[in-house]
């Protein structure tokens, strides 16, 4: 069995997902050339799970990096697990496959390994960015999650996506899919914000009970330079408890935060555009946190989100009013 397979989780459709993924969401100040370079470095370091989305506006650069590493023999296409996400402007069933096809065109790949519904919301077709009302709230259309999911299933049947899943769904929205009459494929994963200050323990327990993998983004907190990120939250990697555990293990706080997720069974995404950090963040498979460490980090939970989800809070189908 390959090293990558040993560090992977088995999805409910029989495919495998590497437990540590390289995230590519970036502030607009980050040049596309830097994104391409970072992805190439990540592949050289050993990352085989690359996570992006149509809305990140960088899939051309990511596709170019992947293709270069395939061309020079570093990896084969089958070695790479690539995730993209359906943006809300393509949420109508007749547009779902088109959204994926546009990502594939940018990537110049014939399939993705995982296609996710980015948010359980719908936006007006043709809106590249988020339409706002006079109060700064996002303008949504009504969304039919079950019809959207049927269109996602067709993408899998067409071979354009090996697996399909969701992102930013809560229990209620997952149940809408799981209880849908005629369900052909269950979501293989639910990608949500997850870190020691928002450990999502109840949602994780529910997902495990349904054989759905939970994937965590913002695992190290998040860049306050992004428009969507709250500016006044504490910095996770400066937490004294996390730093004390890191010092004990002679690791960085980031490595401890990532290891914490892996030991909980969470597939974790981490991003950096600095070679040193990209390498450090991958060095999380050769040490173990103790049960006491895990319990201590559990105690850091504040149910605190770095992302300003209040933009979605007025929407009927938004996840955020629910507990989990």
C-alpha cells in the first residue's frame, strides 16, 4: 500500500481522500503566479489533496501547476485528489454540470475527484460576485437542495466528478439530502470551518454516524485580510495553551492544531504561500498527541467562527441559526 493511501480515509463510495489537504483560497493580493508556485511546492513536499473552488478565481493557475508536475513525472493524475465547488450562481439543476465544466476547462483536466455544493444557497445566474442589498446582506434566491443534489449525482454518473459532497451544511440540511426519495449517492463529505476555537464536535459525531467524512477548513484560524473574515477575533496560533502543548512536543502551534484534527478523524485543509510553512505543515504524521493533550485542546472550544457568516443569517435556508 502506498504512503498516500495509508494517510487517506475511505469515502462511502469506495474512493479514498488524503487526510491532509492543501487549501488554495487566497486574498486577491496574492498573485496567480504565487498560487501556481505554492501548489507546485506542495506537490513536491508530498501533498496529494488539493482543494479549490470556482469562486476562488484561481483554478487556471492550479491546473497549470498540477499539469506541470504530471508532465515532469513527479506525479500521475491518479495520485492527485482534486476538489472543486459549485458556486451559488450555478445552483439551478440545469446549471450544476455547467459550473463543473467551467472549472474543468480552467483546470484543463477531464475530471475532479470531489465536487462539493459550496453553500446551501442560490444566487442569481451570471453574478460572479455576491449581490448585496442596501443593508449589506447577500441577495439569495430560493434553493431546492434535493433538485440540486440530483444534478450533482448526474455529474458523478457522467464521470466528471469521482465523488460528490457538500460544504457549510448543518445537520438539518444534510438530513434533507439523506432523506430524499430516490437518493442515489450519499454525500461523501461535509466541508466546514473547524479549528480548536470551533471544534464542531456535535456535527462531527453526526457525520460519523452517517458515514460522511468531515473536512475542516480555516484549521489555523484565518487571514484577517479577507473580506469575509472577522477582524477582532483572537489569533488561534497565539493561544498560550496551544503553544504550551507545541513546546512540549517540540512542534509548532500549527502542527499541533493540524494533528488535533487528524486524531479526531477530521480531514484537514491547510494553506500557505510560503515554502517553509508549506513544508512545516506537512510534518504532522510523525508525532502523536496524548489523550490529555486532546482533552485540553477540546477545552479551547468557544464556538467561535472566524468567518462573518452574518452575511447569510437572514436567509431561510442558511445553516447558521441552527446549533449544528
